[in-house]
C-alpha cells in the first residue's frame, strides 16, 4: 500500500479560514483506501475548538533545529472518519486567536512547521512515498528535503507534490531573515530557486523543488503561466510546464445535500425543487428583514470581500442595479474594509433590496445557497471556486466571469437549445457584468420554465471528489512508477 502524507495549514473539521481547508479535509477521504494510506499533518492551533482538541492524544515529542534554534515539537494524533491526522504542537508558534497572524510571524511559524513535518515522519513511524504539500505554508518541505537530505535518510525515495490553491499568496519576506530562520545555504537564494524580486519566496521554492506541481483547475494552470496571471512566477511555472497539472477541486456533496441539510428550514430534492426553494426563500427573507416575496429574484454572494472576488465591479453598478431592477441581493462574507463599507452603505440606501451580512456563518451560507435563485461570482481571477459547485447542489444558478475554475465548471446558458448550467461574461468590465445580470433576470422572469429546468439539471451534476480523487491517484502512480 502506498503512503501519502498531506501537509497543510488547515483542514476541516479542525481549522478553516477558506477553501483550502475544504480541499485538504475532503480529498483525503476520497483517495482509494485499498491502495493508499493517506494521512494528514496540521499545526495544533490554540484557537481550535475545545471539543476538537479533546480528541487529540499525545504520540511523541522531540526537538528540531531551525537555523541556530532548537525548538520543541510535540506530536498529537486522532482519527476522523477513518483518516489519521497528526498535529504539530508548539505553543510559541501556534498560540493566538486565529491561525494566521502578522506575516513576519507566519514566515517563522511555517518554516518551523515544514521542518517539524520532515523530522516527524520517523517519529510517527509513517514514512510516506509521497509528501503532498498545500500552498506556501508547506512549500519549504521539498526545499528542506533537498537541502538537508542527510538529515532524513528515511525520505530519500520520497517524492513531493506542491499544490497551488491561490498563487497570489506566496510567503514572501526578507532574504536575510529567511536565511537566518531556515539555515538554508546561500545558493538556495538565487533567481531560479527561492529569490524573487529581492525577497525570499516560500512558494517559489516549493515550485522549484517539488517533483510535481498542481493547481486547482485546468484553466488556472494555463493562466498562471502567463504574465497576466502568473503573479511574477509565470517564468518558473512555464519552465515547469511538463510537471504542472490542473485538477479541478471536488466537493463534499454530503455536506451540501438539500435533502438532508440540517441548516435549512425546508429540505428538498430535485423533484420538489421549486417548492423547496420558495419556502426557504420566504424563511430567509423573514430572517434577514427583507420583504417577503417568493417571486422576486434573489441573487446571492457568499465570498471573501476582496478585490479578487470582483467587488470593484459590484460597487460600480450597485446604484444602477438596485435603483431600477426588481431583485434582492444577499451578501455574506468578511474582508477588506473598503468593500465592507460599500456594502453597508448600499444596504442602508436600499434596505428592502440588499442584505449585507458581514460575518462568517456556515449555517447562514447553507440557507443562502438554498434560498437564492442565482449566485454572483464576478472574480478578477479564481483558481477553482467552490461556491458555484455548492450553488449547483441547491439549484442556484451561477453568474460568473470566465476565468480559472469558473470557466471550467460553468457552461453558459444557450437560449436556442436550452443547454448550459449558468451565465457568464468574459471581460473584467462592470457593464458587461450588468448586461449578463439583466439577461439572467430576463430568463428568470420571462422564461421561467427554462430557468427551472436548468436549476434541476444543475442539481444532478456530479462535482463530488470521486473524479478529482482519481486524477490525483493517476498523478501519484506517475510519480512512483
């Protein structure tokens, strides 16, 4: 049986700040367990929920060198739905009220974490055939494995994969500081390795030294090899194109099943979708203080409130849209202050049309997906996107910009043969987006039978992890053959 170790900074159900946790927490459960022993190693954050920390049992402790330091490492473990999880414990690094702190703290924290993971493989008696590293927080694992090979004789046959979930976040910091922290030799800080525009770059190191690089959709894999989408790493990614794979993320469809979703007022299936969505919409309107009208089109946006998510386009057309159109908009998310202020302003100006919920709530997110008619995702770029897949489960049609994983997963509606799974526009332009919103409203109000048919078709789509897991298994076999 082949051994795979996932290394990540977060994974559901233990700690989550975004889609990374959904991927690492779900994928491990879908890899074929008859052929692969997949385990996950995470930091043990002080901010984890107490009921989850109580599940952890002590396994071992040791010390690891980090530059000139000698740091304590505790290893705890537990099982969750048949998957074995390990946790790196160090209260100095993983204290605090949230997983991520200031960048200078996180740089040291995740350099330590990567070093601890490699040393832990011998202590836990699990020597992986492949170490699968997720995002910049784990990207030094392949670098340390190369630079300090003699320290890890048990790992000399181990292959590494670096998965990019969002190329914008790279772990960049002062070269002198990173040298001091990691103890890496000078030759690792050159433009073909960790150096990037005068800084050390953790993710660049992972891309340079991993045996394979993956990202979370085929289109995003192409985009990041271009100057426009490469976030200054396009040259290196193009150079590694023969080892770069785009594998679309899957979804834990059991968690987003409207027939059994415990957060919904009314459960429903494909057969009674119209009634189910109507009842959930009325309940959500009551909950949020919007006028109760099941026939008014409701557009949702469940998202981080950042420039990546197209909030600049939203701000530009909000007055025109809310001032003239018959619709309601429901937003859920947290993020940059300028977008929070913008949404609160328009919610105050149009209280009967816009509900701005500036918070994180898994329960409310489920109710919004089940209640809304459409889901807005006008992203500047989108590595994969999970919200559109979640929306599919509830018959909520996506309105997206054709970028990254959104382009891969949303087929534009064709009014002539009535095919498609949603609505899309190509250019990052506010009025091009507004035009497609108006077109979606036309279909909703004037061709409702075709809208409902598409919504039911979307509910039948299979974006579970099964297909994506098979793609990862094929990559594992390619590396090990």
